[in-house]
């Protein structure tokens, strides 16, 4: 409008500034949400990797065709659904995860020992019998007499043959890389000593097991690793149908599975802690 004195018209422009810029804005929230989503996806993947193959296949089938997968199991049971209503996915227990880890480690150890024994020309010539198996109790390594039955020890004596020390040194060098406990067992056949003798199969099996222990001590295995030295005499025959068979005379080396693993709910944190403990105990302490 015109000024009272007839001057020029004055125009006043008012600008409204809205807030939300700079660090007061909301863009960082979007980035943070993306980050949290990515982390959640990562932990979901890690959790799924710890499941057994059957559960993995169930999850894969559901996400490939959710409707068809649910209908296919509508009257039966699956890892994801029971009937027409969804249920909780069955997660592996902590014992299952640790047992799987230990089994894998024992299988790798078995393969390494067998490779070393087969590559040794001296043992090939002696035709020494070494059996390595992963059982329900753990890894069992057995030095078994065969043929005439005196490849490892002089008959009726705890005097060790060269093949015995050589085999135990090869095995001990591999076991020294781990930290889990070791149990040594001595076994004999059912042949008896002279009725008037004070030395029996009990003493013989004990002496042979301790002879193996002394060789192990020289391979870097500490005293703390040896949990037990057992003498079984002829109470656990390998060939029960032939009590005097040479195969009944043997030295057994046992690496047991972990026993005191608590059952958990399968959470990512619980699984991670138990697997971490098993690693610290030496179950995955493999040579580089």
C-alpha cells in the first residue's frame, strides 16, 4: 500500500522455515533401520546353518512355495506346521550342536592318522592292524594283534615290539594337537597263565596299557590329558566266539564325547557359547 507521505509501496515477504533439517531430521532412522534389518537377517542365517539337514530342507520348501508346502503337510507333521496351524520350528539342542562339531573333528583326526600310518613303509611291512572308528561314545583307536598275535607285544608279556612304539608315536603326535581327555585300555585273550602263577591277565592288561601311556608321554601329551588307564583282562573280548583269538589282545585309545553339556533351548546365544567352549577345549584345534 502507499505510504502516508506518498512514498513507494513497501512489500514485506515472510518466509516460514520448517524444522527437520540436519541432525534433527529422520534420514538417519532409515539407515539405522536398514542396519538392524541386515543384522537380523545375518543372525537368522547363522541360526539356520546350525540346524540339521531335515529342518533346513523344511525351511527351504516353505519359502519356495508357502501355500503348497503347508497343504502338503496339512494332515501330517513337518518341521514348520502340524495340521492346519503353524507351530514352532524345532531347533537343535546344544548337545546336538556340540556332538556334531566333535564328530566332525574326530572324523578329520581319523583320516589324518590313517593317512600317516599308510604312508609309513615300516608299518606296511609289519602289517600292523590299527582300527579307528567314531562310535556312540567317541573316537576309538585300537591296536589289534593279528596273525601269530605278537606284532605289538611279546606273547604273554608287556614287552613292546618296535611296531607298537612306532604306531603310538604316530597317533600321539596327532592327539597332542587336541586337548580333550584320553582313556587307555589294555585287553587280553582268555588264555590263562600257570595256575600257580601270581601274574595274571589283569596284571598283563594293566602293564600293556601303562606301556602305551609311557610312549604317549614322549609325544607331547601332558599328564592332564590322561583321564584313565584301564585294565580289562579278558572281560571284553573282541571275538567272543573264540576267546583265545589273537584279535582279543589289543590296546584301545578312547577319546570320549563331551558328557556334561546342558540341554538348552537352541538360542543363537546358547549355541554360540557352547560351541565356543568346545573350541577352547581343543576339539577344533587342527594343524595349520
